[in-house]
């Protein structure tokens, strides 16, 4: 689908709850960079790519 997947974002989430992180750069589908964390319980959470805690999570996970 050519639209943003993240309507709302979290400022951070505990690293131990995250299974994987996917970063989608901005493009024709969405004007903003999207960070989607897959949690160990199977849920997905959108994270704010500008939040300091999220930047640390991305650095550790990727």
C-alpha cells in the first residue's frame, strides 16, 4: 500500500520487549521515516524516529 503505516508513534519502548526493528525511509508512499518494532508478543509498534530513546534502540538493533 502506498501510504504511511504509522499513524501514531511511541517515544520509546523497553529494549527487552523488542524482537526486531524495521526502518522504512521516507519516499513516495510516506513523507516521514517510519520505525516499526516487532515485539516478542507478536504485536507491532511504531516508534518516533526523532526520539533519543528510539535512536539508541535503532543503533543497538541494526
